C-alpha cells in the first residue's frame, strides 16, 4: 500500500466520520479497515495491521497494550511492530480508516448503552440557511422549525455570541420539534449544500439618511453575502427578504450569476396575506378562502388586483362594480391603503415586523422544498409581462417548486391595474439605476 495514497485518503475519511483514535481511546470498528501509525518517524510510517469486523484495539499513553479478537496474522503483526519499536518514543496518534469504521470509548455511556451498527446519515435534502438573525431571521427560523418544514437549519450572522445564544435557545426546544439539526456560525461553510437560503440581513436607516443611501448600504451587504451563498450552495434557491426586497432581489440576481428563476424576492406574499386577512375579516370568511392578490412593489406602489378578487369563484366586482375604486360607497379601497401602511403601523407600535413575514417566508420555503407548484406572489424578473419594458424585479403570482420560480400566472388585469404595475416598474428601474452593483 503506498503511503501517499493513505495520506490522501485518511484525512478525507476522518472528516466524513469524525474519527480520530487518540491515546487512551478504544477503537471499536466494523468493516475491513487498516491501521497506520503516526510517530516520530512521520505520518503513516507503517501499517500495523489489517483487521476484520468486531476487533478491538486498546492503547495507553505508551503503546498498544492489548487487543482482542484480532486474527492471528494481525496479532503477530501488531506484536512484531511494537517489539521492534521498543525504546522509541510512544506513538502520538493512531489513525484508522476503512469502509464503515469509527471509534467510541468503551467507558463512555453512549458506547455501553448502544451497540452502534452504523453512523447516522446526515441528510441535506431539506437544508435551509437563514442569513441575518434579527427579528425577521429568527421569526423565519422559528416558523420553519416549528412547522417541521426543514430539519436541518443553519443560522448565519456577524455576531458570534448572539448566534450561539439563538442556536442554543432553539436547540433547547428540540424535544418539542422533530429533533432538528440546528447549526450557527459566522462562517458560511456551515451553509454548504443548502436547498434554500433566506437572506434577512439588513441595516437600519440612520438619522437623516436618505432612502437611496440606505438602499446602497443594503446593496453593499448583498455584495458581501451573496458570493458566499453561491460558493457553498451553487444549486440553492435564494430568497431575498431584506428591504427594499424588490431592488435587492435584482441586485442579488446580478451578483449571483444564478438564473433568475433561483433568485426570488419575498415580495408581496406578505402584502397579499395582509390583504386577504382584512377582506376575510369584513366577510367573516377564512383568509384561505378569499382569493385576492397584491402585485407589484412590496411597498408604497403595490397594486391590489380588485378585478380578480373572488370567493368560491364569485367575483366581488360582479356584485359591486365599483369595488376598489374611489367611487365605491363601501370604501373597500381603504383595505389596500391599510395594507400599504401595515408595516409602518406595526413598526410604530413594536419597532419592527417579524411574525407575519416569518410565516410568509415559511410557506414559500415549504413550496420550494416539497416541489409543490403552489402559487405565491413573489418578486421575480417581470420584463415583458403586462407591458413592462424595464428589467426589474416585482411581484406577480408565481408557481414555486424545487428549482425556484417555475412559471408566472398571467392574470387578466384591467387597464388601471396594468398601468399601476407599469408605473411601479418605472419607479423600480429608477431606483436600480442609482445603485452601484
Ligand atoms: N420583505 C418583507 O416583507 C420584510 C418584512 C419585514 C422586514 N423586512 C426586512 O428584513 C430585514 C431585517 O429586519 P430585522 O427587523 O430582522 O432587522 P434586525 O436589525 O433585527 O436584524 C438584521 C440582522 O442582520 C444582521 N446583519 C447585518 N449585516 C450582516 C452581514 N453582513 N452578514 C450577516 N448578517 C448581517 C445583523 O447582525 C442583524 O442580526 C430588514 O431589511 C427589513 O426591512 C422585510
């Protein structure tokens, strides 16, 4: 067996299985494996044995002291090895590698309690990373975990202590969840292989700071965050929540080099939820049974699609032709105004919004992970749709699945709704022009 091969193989194996056999450790191994030593003569200087299943190898500070169940050939090899090494310094480390082998301490409770046949498999099929663990990031994390949408959650932020605190706090609730794997780090390596990355990192507006300056600071944040996510999760869908989320989704798309289908802005999914809730309240019907959409900007220029609002296929416009207009005596239009002001109103009272956006993000992550093809109002590249000429990200109802946005529902908009969407697009294009990517 050539030493360089072993040298290459072992660290890889060790990384995968987390195996190191130190002095004083018992190695309890399954499968065919080989043992090499590291001593003062250098790494992997000699092979000391080939062992079959269920062999035990004990070491103390000085040397191998006893071994059980070794086949004869291996026993004599090991004895020969140690007798020829008498007088030399003790081995520092013994590395073991092979198909299916790992080490446990005999005296440790876990080793006595359980006869471990194989290492648990770590599956990354539902791995989700949340970048930014502020109010929004943690609401997303909590909602994703408590609904069992992902069992493999990663938190990333800039502050180690806070990360550790949030991670521990969530981990302590594992009993009530589905034994999720929760990791946290400032190092993006932990996010490797994520299926969905949710970006909620953001900086808050400073005193006297213009919206454009704030936008540039948050765009700079994307320049810092997105390349790491791309590097470690090249096949992920990136879900941009940070505000202004339409412009930042565009920026993330440009930076990432990903197809537009895999960069999604959380967009008006939340506005749509607020809209449905408020209409549902008026009608005394559950929000899920009210079919209504807010499209366009996640913000002041959003568009309420009154023409499509229906319950069980009954269009409210057929009952009230003035619905959503200024002439409507029932003033349904006020609901849209309230939707637009919702974030401001909540922030005025509690400082931030988080629970509803956490739930909204979770519903999108669910559709992506489970490849559900369900329709959400999300921010996507809408150039060419509804007469929009600008290359901008804005929300339209989209089907979401494993590879991100699968399609855009072509709503039949009224001329007023179309115009409002086009106006929203022109404003977005102006904002994008001012950003240095
Ligand atoms: N799209 C929506 O519907 C929606 C709704 C609510 C809030 N938001 C937006 O979400 C963002 C977060 O809001 P919040 O209330 O959680 O803010 P917050 O200040 O509580 O948290 C922001 C977090 O981002 C972290 N962060 C900053 N720079 C970072 C970087 N370079 N790398 C990693 N982490 C970094 C901060 O440490 C902080 O933990 C804001 O932009 C907010 O406007 C969007």
